[in-house]
């Protein structure tokens, strides 16, 4: 119902390299274009270069990634007490950022393949970004879900082995209740990881650990 995708971002600031910070006042993802751009380079805590551009455009047809075109740009280079200023109309430059780094849509991590997730997590972690927890949870959840199939199957087999006069209604209800409980626990643990700082690996595996004990209990008490 709320599947509207974000197509713009305001006041985006991110580290695009060691000692290099980029800032975009407004970014439009439909046209891959940013306005009010600046790029600051530091050596330690000292600013050595400051570049500004009224507009930057991502090159979607370039052979390699990270190619941007800056319009109405100006670069100030600081050397000691001297300042060197260079200006120009259009400049092709390489900036280690992509449109996916600037705009985030809810549930975006679910559309990535596992290699894309790993690449995104590695890149954002190296930048010092804190917006990677949901991606880490998604990656570990995909691994944990593979094992959950076996756990829930054991629970289902153990419950279906019980035969009662009057049918399987009671155990069918227990099985459905446990299935819904697993889904709810998985959602709650993921939310805690994102909002409360629970380690992503633990958040992804908590439902499996709890339901593994339930599966063992059901199996031990199932008719031979």
C-alpha cells in the first residue's frame, strides 16, 4: 500500500574517501542530478581543498562507475597561507559515490542480490556510515531462513504424527500458531536490531535458536 519510492533527497552528506566529504543540498534521482554540491578534502583536521558546483550530473553511460559531470564549478586549493582558485563551466570528475548512496527507499535492501548486499555493506562501513544495519540484518536473515525451513518442517512432522479422535484440528491450529509466532519473532528481532542496537547476526538467528528448542521438544514427544 505504501510502496511509493523516494526519488529525491535533501542535505546529503557522506564520506566518499579517506578525508574526503561530499555534500549535496538537493538530489533528484529521476534525472540523477544534484544541486548545491561541495567536496572537501582534509589532511588530518586541516582543509586542503574545497570544490563547489551549482550542479552535478551522474554519467549513466560511462564505461566505469563514479563518473560525474560538474557544472559551474570552482576549486579552492589551500597551500599554507596561499589560496589558489580555479573555475570552469563543465568538468568531468570521478567521485566515489553512486545514486544508490544518496537516496534510500524503505525495503530497498530486499531488492539487492546477496553479492550486491555484501558490496554495499562493505562500501558503507568503510565510509563510516551508520545506515547499514538493515542491510546486515537482511543478509544474515537470508542465511537463517534456509535453516528455518528444516526447523519448521520438523515441527510440522512432529505435530502431524499425532492422531486424535475427531481429526487434526487442534494440532493444525498449534502448527499455524507456531508459524505465525516465528514470523512475528523474526520481525520483532529485526526491528530491535535496527532501532535498539542488537547485533544483526543475533537478530537474524534468535528465531531459529528459540524454535530449534521447540522443534526438539515436539520431536521428543511425537509418537514413534
